[in-house]
C-alpha cells in the first residue's frame, strides 16, 4: 500500500503503522483508512482519539488481526511524542569541508545528553524519515516509557 498523494507534513502510512504498534496515541486530525485514503476530521473538538469505528478491509501485508484505522500524525507530533518519552533529537545541516559536500545529520540523545544514534542523509526529508525510524527502533529496543 503506497500512496504519495498525501501532504509531506504528514507521516507516511508505513511509519504511522510502526508508531501505532509502539503505542503512539496522540489526538490527530487525520487517519489512514483502507487503500491509504486519508480522512480528515473537521471538528477540532472531536479529533481522532478512538479509531474503533473505522476498520481496514484490505490490508494484506498486515493481516495479523482486524485493524482499525491508523492515526496519521504530523512529523512535529511524532517528534514531540518522542521528546515526552525522554528521547531528544535534532536535524542539522553539516558541511564536509574536505569533500566539499553538505548533508543532514541527525542525532538521538537521552535525558543525560548522551548520544544514542547519529545518522547522515543527503536531504532533509530523508534525514527526517531516517530519524523517526531510528527513534522507533530505539524506543522498541530500550522499552522507553
């Protein structure tokens, strides 16, 4: 299931699915429905908290159980959620003076400021996605709560 017709400020389906599996439960204005359709909740007082009324019907790769809609957060909501879990992170542009190239460097740090992970990517969008995936893996590995 791939659909690139969603705004780039929303997390793609595969990452939203991974986030749901580790307990991401923030209120969202969007959810993914079957066939990667994005549904928007217009009433800001009633954002998506409970997706139980929306069921996926055609999720072959993820058929371990009947799935509800997957919350579709913005990148900033995801970053804030991880900060609340004590996982601090950054993305900055770095210039390699010897090679004469610029790239994006991401870091994940714990509450003590100790570096957990550093990644490098060519574009900001690639760095952002790699950072969130690394945050998810680190969260799962270390059972942050």
